[in-house]
């Protein structure tokens, strides 16, 4: 099933299951895709997707190796996608929103000057190793030599977490302005600790891990926004205890960061066809991390969705198709949260389902379907009513190909989160990130047990070489099938979108890092 270039064509796959495609239909009794619709699915090929991936790689190459939100690489990616969509006949909206941009431009330095001079090992900006200290996301830039002053530390630590160090302004009573505040993890957010330290006149902040089992390693986290404008680093419990042990300890701390507000854009593409009161929405995040080009994460989902959108743009459908390419996902689902929070309830009610495709071509892949019915009984509960039907459609697709699959939890790490929060049926596909492939998955999908699904996750090596062509082809076929089935279905999953008070909750979610700690 491979071409001479080693790429599985979705067309070949679709031809192989033209009969089963007729079985891949919504749970309600209605006919499956017509012959014309099957030919449409058959026309969407993995080589087309790879061409888009090459374009995204070229964009990264021309823009300092990244496509992160707030960079020229993301702007160029946005313009590339929007141009293809306009050419395909869509009404395209570039939706701006502001966010906190952060970049660590060079490795920080931390050294004890006196007593007993010592230099501590930094965590490098690309996160490739864990040092004795790490710059907090949204730390300010600065070069400070000053005395360290302990702030309400609990040393030795209590048996259970619960330090309130730095959580109240009163903790800084008697603090000497210009000193470096040494505070301890626990109870409140790192941002609250840092803001209180700044208000007390601190020139920088060092936050030590709290000290209980599981809370001793080098502390990494985020300040959530770029307004603190002080150097702020996290250290291991051992380093923090070392700095706290002698009165009058003097350290030199230097951070080199860019931390500021910037504007970025979601790309929203509406089909000119279909019932505007029945919107089928399909999304993927377009931004990478700063460390690399993000070709699997998430060029893969972005490119597959773009190929599907191009094929469907000028073809009349029963329901309106809306495609979205989100920005700021890597900083905490910022684009999708902004989009959902910006819509009035009556507009949200028109979105009948949301499909999310994030990392669909990991090299050590597992074919994971979001667990809409909580049949795996793991983590989050079932999605909104209708999410189970979306899961079953993807299961039918893989079963038709006699291809194994397994479930993955709605753990909130991708852009389905804001849609689930307001009751919109959701589903999608995922092939794994930094998680470790199990022996059972290696039997089911091949690959290497005990190794990450994507060994280049959030790294510079997430390039065009970091793509499984087989997973890309299988999942492009699945995306195309779902898009066509729901574009023409008269009975969409669920009994209707339940827009509830959860809308306000979705609007209020802060822009914290998706994998970054904000609190103790």
C-alpha cells in the first residue's frame, strides 16, 4: 500500500473501503456517503498534506526555525493557510487577540558570590536538560547582584504541602528594598508570590520547591502574564535550602528574556454552503513552540485539515462547514478560548459539533480516538452528549480498515477543551506526544515500546523528518471521512448544543501555559 516514494495514499485507502464507507454514517438511520462523496474522500491524498507540511517547514526555515504565536513564522503560516482557503472559496476571517509573549533569549546565570562562591547549572532555553534552576515563563529580564532575604520559609518543610511563603503582603514585613526575595512553593500562584515581592521592593525573586517527596526537583512554572518585569527563577529544594542557610548570602542573577504583550490571529474559514444554523466545526492549532518548527505538533493536523478544506470548499453541503486554525494553543489554548468566549450564546448554539486534530502523525504513533463516552473510565468524564457518536464514527473508520485503535482522555491539553466546557459535542484524533508507548500499543501499532510517541515533541527536531507517513495517511482519511459524513448528515450527533452557564467559565479561563505550573 505504499507508493514508490514510500507514502501511503489516502486515495488507495479510500478505494479499499468504498463499501465500508457506506457503513460509516451517523448513528441515526440515514444512507451513508454517496458514490460522489466517496470519490471526494478518495481525492484527498496524503501527498497533498505533505506538500502543505513542506510549505510550513520552509516558513519555519525562513523565520528563525519557529512558527510560534507572536513571531514572523506564525504570521507567515497564517497568511499561507488563509491564502489557500480564499482560493478554495471560503469566507476567511483573521481574528486578532492579544496575549503574553515570552522568549528566553539566552541561558540565565545564577551564582552565589558569598559566602563560599558557587555557580549553579541553568536549564537551557530549549529545555533540553534540567539544571539546578530554571527561568519562569514570563520572567522579566535583568542583571542583579544583591543579598538574598528569606520570606516566611518553612524549613525543614512540613510533612504535607502547605507553605504560604510570599502569598500575603504581610509576609514581606521588614523586607529590605533591593534585596532578592527567596520564597517557597505552596498554596498560591507563583505570580502572586512574585507580585508581592515586587511590591515590597525586591530586585528579583527566587522560588524554591517546597521539599516534600515529589516536590524537591528544580521548579519550573509560569507567571501567567508579562506584567511582573522582574527576574524570577525556580530552584530545586536543595539549592533553595543552600541559599537560605546563611544570613547575608549574596548572589548574582541574570535573565535574558522578552516578555511582552503581542497580537496574534486565529484563522476562521466559513464555507459558503450549508445550513448556517447547523455548523460542523473542524479545528487544529497552527502555532508551534518557540523551540522548533512544529511540523508534527501541529503542522500535521493543520495541513490535513487544510487539504480537506480545499477539497470541500466549492462543493454544496447540507450543513455549514467551519474550519479553524488556532493560535496560542501552546501557551494554554488561548486562541480557542478567545473564540469560544467571544461568541454570543445564540452563535455557540449553531455549532453542532467540534472535531479537533492535534499531532496526527507521530513517528512512534498510536492511533488514539478521544474517549467521548468515557468507556476507558480514565481521567475526565464523558464529553457532552453526542461525543460518544463521534468516537464511534472514528472507530468504524479504523475497524473498516482492520486497523487497531485505542482511546485517549479528554485531558484538556488541546483545543477541544473550550468547546466541551460549553456543552458542544466534541471528538478527534491524536497519535501521542511525550507519553511513553506501552507494550500493548507496540503489538497493536508496531514501533518501540518504552519510547515516546514523539521523541521530538516541543524540540527543534520536530521537522518534516519527524512525520509518520502511514499515520498521516490513515488519519487524513479519517478526517476526510468525518468531514464529509457530517457535512451531509441530516441528523448530527447529540440532541443539540447545550450552551450553559459554563460559557462564562470558558470565558474566564486564564492564559496559563498548557503544561506549565502556575501554582504551588
